[in-house]
């Protein structure tokens, strides 16, 4: 006679499977990472309520420092952060620069304290349009546009449109050239488990990812890790971050770069593991008036990892290329 495995109320298999399910639920509960409430985030990362503005139906976090009432044509620095970051990436620069310049920092849609894009469009072209709208909203002219990583790509894209408001350009480890991971015209092939990050984002995962952005991981502080971890968990930000990566597409940047005839400073860490410093040669080849500064042993975020030295170099560039020097700095 055929024997069947008993699965009655007292079956050992019942207890084993129940124990396994309880264990899996415990692991899921441990990994589950809920959103941070906006009031909690704003209490920690918003300087004043007036920094939250709405432009073209999009809520944006825009920090405006150093504005002098009654001063026309005031030199202005507009700073754009990189992928999955926030305007706080420039915390070690911004207040010091605001002594001499108007400094405008922008959280891109779905990052930092800016709300998600209501249309779900996180393409480079849409982000460039958002930056342009901010310039319009604040009536900015004589702008030095500063962009890091993907924000650097946005910066040179706007400058390459020959926008007359852009007087100078600063690119910090900018994205935009094709790589072994992504060719022109292609989107990134994301593994399916990436979607799980909307619900599971342990702090240790963020810490490990950030460590790869620093040439010396010892310079990665707990406050930087907590800031990234918290702001990624702003309502809607994780979904927006995944969508920004999913929609990311690049085209040959050379025609746009050749349009740029303004003084440009390129800053790059020699130990950058995310976008190799070898890409700097491509930018130097196609930008008409560019100067390159490299930083030995520094990774992808030189403005955070080596703030004092990079700030000094930025100030030298700004002093050498003010509007009284129409020839710029040359090659």
C-alpha cells in the first residue's frame, strides 16, 4: 500500500514549514525600510519653508544664498548635484561661496526634498528644462553653472544649447560619454531586483555604495551616509531614482560640447571608480576653453572628499574668468 506523508495538526513538516515562514517574515521585516515622513525630513534638511517652491507644477527644493538686494547682474553660481544625491552634496562649498556670490542650489525632481515629477519624466532633457525654469523663475543672468556627475551632463547640455545666461561652466566628474556598460542611444539594462529597493533599503547597502565613491572610504562620515539614506527615503524618491536610471539615455556629446565657447573648469579625482578620469581627455579635446584639475587619490565626489582644495581651485577659476576678462582662460 502506498504511504502518504502526514500533514495533520501534529505533523513535523507542518512545524518545520511554519518555522521557515516565520523566519522569512522576520527577515523581510528586518529588511523592510519605510519612507521617512516629510515633516521629519524637513526638520533636518530644510533651512526655511521659503526654499520649497512650485515651478511649472513641480515642487522643488531651491536654496538661494548670498542674494544682494538692488545689485543688478550679480554673479551667480547654480549648483546641480549628481544621481541619487541632493543639493547637500555642496554643503562644504555653499556657505563659504555665498560670501562673494549668489549661490543657488537645486534638488532635482524626485531627489532630496523636491517632490517627484508629476509626469514621471526623469530624462536628461526634462531635468535640463527644470533647471532652465529655475533660472527663469529667479531671473538669473551671468550664471556659472556647476554640475557633478549626471548633473554635470545636465550642465554641459544646457550650456551647449548656447543659453546666453550661462557665462561659465564647471564640470565635476561629468557623465555623458559612452562606456562598456552603456552605448549611445541605449538605456541601462536594470536587473529585476532593483525594484525591491522601493521597500528594502538597509543603511549598510547605502554605506557600501557610497564607499565606492570615495578614494579613501575613511573620509565617508556617518552624517553623509545618514543624509543619503534619509533623503532617498523621502516619499516617492526611491521610485523616482529607479525611474531616472531606467530612463537614462546618452547621445554622442561631441556636437553639443563643441557649441560651448565659455570658460570651463573640469575637476576630477584620479581614483574615481564610477566615471574614470580618462574621460577628462575627451572633454578637453572638444571644449574650446577648458582647464583641467585632477586630484590624486580622490574618488567621484571631490567637493566632499577634498572640499578645501577643490574650493580653492574653484575660486581661482572664478577670479580668472570674471566678466572683466572676456578672453577667459583658454586651453
